[in-house]
C-alpha cells in the first residue's frame, strides 16, 4: 500500500539481543510422495520443498501460563498440523498479545544459541503484534520462542518444508507484486464479515500455497477492544488461527500470509471489520509442474543482514534510511547464502523509529521498484515487522523508504535458482527537505522548557536553531544556541548535563528524544559547533563559556534515540 491514511499512534525503539550464527541444517535427501515427482539431483544440502496445510493453532499461552520476561519457550511442531518429524522448516504465524511494554520475540531452532535476530516487535503496553515466521526446526522437532518481555504468545502453523531433490511440487515461484484485492469503497467488511479472494489468473489450481502481502486499513475494534483478520482456504472451516491483529481503531498494519487455497481461493474473516488490501508476491508449484531444483528452500540459522541503527549498514554505521532513500544489501555469501545459485530469500524486515508516516518497499536490487509496499507506518515513531519472501537481483536486495525509518533485516533461508540480473544503476540518495522550526525543547534534569525559534537573530528572545545545521528529520547534526547569563538564560545550567541525560525536542506533533553523550569546550570558529562529519542524527546544544565570557563555547552533544507522534 503506497499511501496509508493518516493518524496517530505511540512508538518505541526496537530492542535486540546479541547471538551467534548457527550452521546450515544437514539432512539426507529422501523421497517424499506428497511433494511431487522427484529425481536424483545435486540440490544443495538442506534443500526442501514446501507443503501447505490447513491452518492450525499449536500454542496459546492464555490457556496455560503467560511467559515471563527473558523466558525461553520451546514449542513442539513436528507431529502436529500434518507436519512430519522429517520436516526441515516450518511456516508459522506468531502473535504477541498482552505485552507489558517495549520488547520483542525471537523465533529460532530449539537447541541452538539465541541468534541476534527478532521476529515480533512490540512498542507499547497491551499491544497485539503478529508476524509470519519461516524458521528451521530444531532439536526434537521444536522451535524456540525467546521473549524479552512478558507477553502471551500464539503460534499457528501454515505449512512446512521437507528435504527434496528436483521435484515438481513445492517450489517457490517469485512474481512481480500484483494488487489482487482492495475493498476500500467497495466491499468493506463488517463484524464477522468474510472477504473472498478468487484464485488468481495464471496460478495453478493445485498450488501448494499463495504468498500474499496482506494489509489491513480503516481497521475497527469490537466493544471488547479486539480486532483481527484470519486467512483460510475458501469455503472451508475457519479454525482458530489469525494473521493480522488490530490494536487501535483505524490502524494500518501489514503481514505476509502463506496459505494453501481451495479451488475457490482464499477467504479472509474479519472479527471487527475494516478494509483489506492483498498483493500477490508469488506461489508454490503443485503436482504436474516441471521437475526442477529451482525454487527449493534451504533454511539457515537466523542471521542479521542489515541494521541501520548500528551495523551492518552500507549507508554507514548509525545512518537511518531517510525519506526517498534506497539501500542495497548484497545477499550472496551472507548468512549461509552461497556466492551463487540463490534466486530468492526469506527475510524478517522490521521498520522502527519511523521519521514520519510512510512505507517500506523491498525488491530485487538493480530492478525497477514495484508500486507496492511491504511495511507501513501510520505516523512518526512506528515500529512494525513483516516477513518478506522475494526474488533477489544479482546485486542482492533493495529497501526503499517513503517517509524515512530505521531498518532491521534478518535472513532465515534462501531459494535455489538464478537471481534476476541487476540492470538498473545503484540508487543515489539526496538530502530530504527540512522539517522547520519553531519547536519546543525540554530537559527535565535542568528544569528547562522553552520555545526554539529558527535563526540566531531570535536568540535574545528564545534558544535558536542554527540554520546552517540540519533539522531532526534529516541526516546530520541539529544545533541549537542559547544564552547562559543574559536575556532568558535558558542554557544557564547546560554544564550540569551528564552522560545519558535526556533532551526532548518537539516540532509540530513529533517529539524527538535525544540522549546526551558528552560535553566539551570549543572555539567559536569551530565548524563542529553546528555541523557533523557523518549522517548520524545528532543534536548539539551550544552556549558561551565560561559564564559572562564569549571566549569559548560549551557544547552538549546528544544522539537521537526515539521518536513519538501524537
């Protein structure tokens, strides 16, 4: 969805843990009748074919005990929902509800060390967040769920992978994203409403699964405060699973869905009502397709591919993906992916600290960017995860941001085949337009609350933004000058700020939170009073030093740590 409706939510910063990279699962090739005709081949170790199942809930901690913060929760998958003990990986929908605050859930092969990845990211108390997860099965046919906070967990099974050589059924075919359904103004669902997606043209009727990106918009809640959407084979029993969970009225939220359709297609049930957008991303072959290795899935231990808040980051350490920017990330030779022979990847992509309302589009690097989106931000500060399964270019994968955000990308597996040739030039990124003052500054530690004007000609009235510096929505440093001993003396206690002191800067309805890193003394001619040598988002508070002198400048340096919009 390209232009989601405007509204206001709370935001929180994504948290992650450090982990280690595991090893590729070693399996022996076996013949499995349900994945179609097979032949002897040199498919990579771990190569697997997909089989869709009727969605089944295998965990609901509301019926047992709510996991505590820092808990590790094994979930038995093999033997349930038609998943055999020989399965190499599973496709799950994992939902966190009744969260006690900011945090995350990491899904990983049980028995392995906790990886430096995450799957479900929670921003605030009580929020419900779902996400599709593809993960390799671990010891005893289990997956592990690590929860950094106390939250109830729901786990639904939508399919699995079994070891395979060349085969007809169960191979992933990546497509250019195509909008198949948009109910806005035509078929808005009410409470207990069902929206049907007919089988898409050109997709074989016996497909093992459709790969869809589903976005709920104009969302409603029932009187009990809940709302959700469930995808299931059209005309069949709905069951007790869910795919999208609604936390607030009018919420826009996306989730990838892999579901095996019936001959009629896919039904989407709405508990509370709203509108739905559905984009086709690809499908899995069925029996009767050509026998090939292309499209077989190779699961890997979860590995971090991109983190704009730190590293790895081609833009530079700590540089956000700003408005109208694109970052390319090579995938060959990364996180268990071979240097050649990978045509698609299964990723978990999380946007956080969004700079404004907007969206993220993921597409093959060096190819034309499609008119679609994978993640959506309702407003500044949004944190949202989504599973993204897509083709790669010969240069890897591109991530485009409308509005700006930080991005965290984890890889969970790859698909056998030849990547698309990267024919487009690498993207060039320009400075986003300034988001101007006036604004308000608040520093609780020194009791400061003041208006901030634009331009030092106003500094004798209020602290002033130096127009030579950047604004908070841009890369680089924001500089604000104030007096210590004359006029309003707003910065008189700036020397009392310590490391980790918090500074709040509000412009319009956005509040930027900065953390002080250090204080130093500089000459008035030093350009670093107002400029930075990197694209980090930083803040400098500048005043004359020592008191009653203009010989030097005292500078409190701070880094952006959070954004909220009200």
